[in-house]
């Protein structure tokens, strides 16, 4: 079984989209969410998009099955992002 969030998370909004054509950098790069430099990505976004990603990370990530497998690193990442 693959461990990618878009494959394991039934609530993932990018399911069925073509890689490279979604709003999710991890999906577009075919990488796990825990492998991304979210601090850099989020800080580079316009305010509205930054707010949208903060909301996604706060509300959706903790309930994703992949979060449990990478809890320490993802919890820290989310904490850093929400403090931005």
C-alpha cells in the first residue's frame, strides 16, 4: 500500500486530477506531504492563498491517515505554519 495522502485520505480534494495541475504542491510533485518544505511554500503565497492553506492544514491534516504515520514531523510543520 502506498503512503501518499491523496491515496489514503478519502477527503483529499485532488483525487483524480492530473499531477501538475492541482493546487497541492505535494500532489503535483508526486511527493508525500511530510517531504515538502511547507514553510517555504506557504511563505511564498499571496495572503489569501496562505490563509487557505493554513485552514486546510489546521482542519484536514490531523484527521488524515497519513498524519498518524508521520505525526511528529507533520505536527511540528503545522505548528510552524499556523504561527506564520
